[in-house]
């Protein structure tokens, strides 16, 4: 059982999270695993209520369930089990019974899943695939709404552009974005340049992707052609509180794993849902009495690189494994603070050249 729980923790830390903040703590016990929120990693500007933080932990929870099912274990999940301890978001306990075979089949996709910010082709999911995804969302107490009507897509364009404008006009938002896109490599978090499109000022996408290229060194091609020709689905919940947020995170990760297993690329688009004004309008027009939680684009695209992960021993508590040795060589500066040494010859450093290669500067 210990081995299965340790493997489940390994799977949890590979989950997607808002800005790759990885805002979770994982506590192992003899027959269970706790998933706790790490509020120190909450985005105070983008996510003041902690909705996306809880969703991120929900994605980690789904990975735990998948990993334990793949290990032949049935589980009992207690979500938000202690009102007096709101940071304890879930307890997963190994139980008697048969494992969930449907979830177990998704285990190989955990290490292959990527948030893909490249240009998607025009291939659309079949009706059968959309029905299957809708059923998977329903299994996680959520609803998936394909967006196909022209008037709905035009509204989505207007709302996404408006949300993007409002966010980028906020100095605090821009500062928070810079903080999570200029992370020291030993931290193992944030969005690296290799995972985002290079922004050269000529992009005019109908549905703008978030501009993570805060240093002008984005490693993916500039052209993303993000618009209504791509397939878009909206994930919603009946309620709008921590329990619904957790479930929507589980649902999102289940959808992402299923799409990965079938060779599809996907990425959430969250600006419209992060801004209260546009989220309210989106709900009124498209979700009716439900609450929008994620807008997801689906297509085929060239694979992208994996984003970094925090050192396991900084996230997982009570592990029986020894902490992994650090491979980062650091040297002191005159101020006394250690920094990483230049990895290249003559003090030069490698940076992406924007064409999939590397330049030395």
C-alpha cells in the first residue's frame, strides 16, 4: 500500500495548475493521502477567491484517483471533510473493492499530458468523442457544453477580448504574471519561455491566448491562429463554491487525460472566467443557471515540452523516500545570496531562439 500511495503522490504533482503554481501539499499516511491547499502560492490578483487554486488541487486529486486505480486499489474520497480546516481539500483512503477500470486506463496519459499553447489545426472532435467527453464530465458532477452556434462564438470573442484588455490594463496583474514567468530554475514552477508562443506585436487572434511571453523570449511560434474555427467547449457546475471548484478541477483533468490518450491537444482559456464582468455575461448567455469554470480549446498540434515541477520533498510530507539530491550548482554573490553559475562556455547562457533551437548569449 505504501508503494501505491507514493506513486499516487508522484502522479499528483504532475497535474496542471494555474500559472503552474502547483499550490498543493500532499501528506501521506499508512492507508490514505491528504491533499491540502498551499495558500502561499495563491494568485492574489487573478484568483482572489482561491477558485483556481482549489481547481488546481482538484486536478491533482483526479491524478491520485487514477494512479491508485492503476495500482489495483479502490478508494474512498472525502472532499472538504473538515469545515474547521478549509485548507484540507480532500482525503483519499484506500478501500476494499474493485478499482475503477475506466480511470485506471488513463494512467499512462498522466506523464504525457501537456498544456499546449501552439496553433491547433482545424480538425474537430467527432460527435461521438464529444458525447464521450460529456459523459466523463457528468461522471465528475459537471456539465460540458460544446460551443457551436455562431452567435455564441461571436459573443465569446467579444468577452475574451474584453477580459484580456481589462487584465492587461491592470499593473498588479502584469506584475503577478511577470513573477510567475521569470522563475529561477531550482524553484521548479511557473511558466517557462519554452512553453509559450513568442509575442512580436503582430498577433490579432479573435480569442487571444494569455500573453505569458513577458521577456520576449517565448520559444513557440508566434502564430497561434486562436479563433472560433477551433473546437471550444465550456465546463460548468451547478453550484459555485469550493466543492464545485474542486470537482471542476477533477473533471478538467479527466478530460485532458482522455484527450491526451486519444492523441488530441488541449488547453484551458480562463481570462473570460477570471474577470467577474465577463464571467457573469458568459453565464447569462451560455451557461444559464450553471456556473462557467473552464473554457477549453481542443485540436491537434505539434507536441510541446513539459513544464517544470517543484522538488518532490518540498511538496510531499511523510514520504519514506529520501529527498532527491540537488543537481543545481550554486555560487555565492558579493551580496551573499547564491545564484546559478553560467552553464555555458565563457560565461554564456543558452536561450531559445524562437525557432525550436538554442542561441548562446
